[in-house]
C-alpha cells in the first residue's frame, strides 16, 4: 500500500478506517485540519513550515495531493487551493485530500521562482535529506506528501512575463493519467516529455497518476484560469471516485491532444506586436506578429514554422533577438481548435 503512514484501530469485530500520519500528527477519519510541516528555518532563526490542508474522509478512497507554488512566484495555484478549500462539497469526499498552497515557502516570501540558494525546486526531486536547502525541501515533500498519496495534481503558471492558456501536461500513454487529464476539462492536453529532477519524474517513478495544470502568468491572478483550475480539480476528484458526480454537468468537447510543442523566437530585437491571442489557430508559414524597430520604421514579420494552437505567449513588448515569444501546440485536428475554444469560453462564462 505504498508505505502510507497509517494507524489502524479496531472497533468491536471490525476495523475502522485508518488515521493518516503527517509530520507526526494523527488525522482521524472525518477530520479536517492544517498540519504545519517543519522545513529549514531562516538564518534569522525564524521558524519555517510548509502548511498542508488535510481532509481525511470517513470512507475509503483515493488519496489526492494538490500542490502549488513549487515555483515561488507562480501564485495562481495558491488562490485555486484557497478557494477549493472553501467549497462545502469537498467536505464529504471519500478518501483523503492533501492540499499544499505553497510548497516553496522560501521563494514565495521573496516573490521569486527560485529558492534562496538560487536553485529551481522542480529540478531537485526526489531530493536528499542531507543535500542543499532546495534538495531537503524536495525530500520533505516526497516523504510527507507524495508517499501518502495515490494521485497528484501540481499547479503552475507561465514564467518570465509569459502567460499560458489553461492546459494540462501529462503522460497520456498511461490510461489512469489520461482519464484524469481528459476529466480536467481544459482545451488541450500536452503529452509532455518528463524532465529529470522534476516532481513529475519523481512521482512517475512511484507509479502515481499525476497531472500538471498550467495557466495564467507568474505573480498575477487570472479569473478564468483560477475558475478553470478549481473546476478541473473537482472534475478529477469526481472521475476517480472521491466526489459524487454533478448532475448539472454540461457535455463538453473532448480536449485536443498534442504530442509536441514549439516555442517561436523573435527574429530581431525591438518592440513586439502579436496578432494572435491564446487559443488561436495558427497555420504553417502564416504571419502571427511583427517586431518593430523603436528608432525607425523598419519592421520584421514573425511567421509560424508549424501549424497548431497558441498555448502560451509573451506579454512583455520589449524583446531581444532569440527571445521566446509564442508557444504553439502541434495539433493534428486543426479544424477542432475553434470549437474546443468556443466551448471552453462558453462553459467558463457560466457558474459551476
């Protein structure tokens, strides 16, 4: 049973559902609490913890972790989890929910992607108890959260002035993971390669179905991305049997699956003018924008080398030659892009 930290108690002739142990704290069936998992203190001697919200249902079921701010400046997931925990419907879940609003508490304090040692936490999993500060934090997260879970969802946003269309990245070759990805109800699922040292890689090594939700921009809130994230998590919880399915669910078009993506880079330095929004259909060799020289009337066209859907773009208009300015998912069914985006917009215009 994955070595889960449980305590079983006998009651009469039967066995009650196990309590769960997190950072030495016992959470009993039917209990909701917040556990402050200790991490390394600051050099000012200030104690630091990684708060984890736990809902341990009375009935057996999956154990899902939902994490945010592995990159300390990607705060949109923090708001998603805050709103998720306010919902009455999750109080009656089957199984256990571990919700971690801020994993990289050090980067979050500094509004930085990185830890104080200038390392990217998402390149240091599974971590080491005796390693760097970043590596130790990764080790604690694996030991306390991942090892207590059967499923996982990690929430991210675009970095460095880039914004992402709500999307899921997952290993679609795994049937359980693919079902979760399709249940998330976003326009596109990226069958993304796994990077060494990433949380996704460490979780995959344990055979745990796992999704990454990407949406919005670092250090910014975006209402559609937040609402889509909450809806997606609830939908996944329904699909794996943690929550009762909603009767009011609309029928939606299945998400598009992309096996590869391409970043288009600026052909020159100057002022970026982009013609295509997130979710737009892009044709091969079609003009999608231009780079203007701020000191003359000279302009350079930006053309897409591939066909597909725009899933990310740079918001900052000032660029150097070679800067990544637009991210395109290669989609085989180009004709399906507009209906999927239209359906998503219509679905998100109402209330869940």
